[in-house]
């Protein structure tokens, strides 16, 4: 039986929500090993002068505890 743990991570990108999600996983994987899945919990964006300037995500990362 595997033991799994879930943490929440916030990330942002000037490009897209997908890029923000990839950045969250990449950054977290530097200190958290065995990441198995990512769940995008929330998406938001910063708007300035009628244009989207920043994409933000709140993700849940699931990883196996060994």
C-alpha cells in the first residue's frame, strides 16, 4: 500500500495557466520527490489596462511518501 501526501502550491506565469502549472511542478520537484499528479484547484489572472498581464494557479500536488 502506498502512502500519498497532498500539498498546495501557488504559481504564476506571464504566458499561460498551463505554463504556471508546469512551473509549479518543476519548482516543487526540486524539494519534493515522487510527485504523482497535479490538480489545478483555482485559476486567476491579473489584468492591467484591459490586458491579461499574469496568469495564476493554485494547484494540489500529490506525491508518494516512501
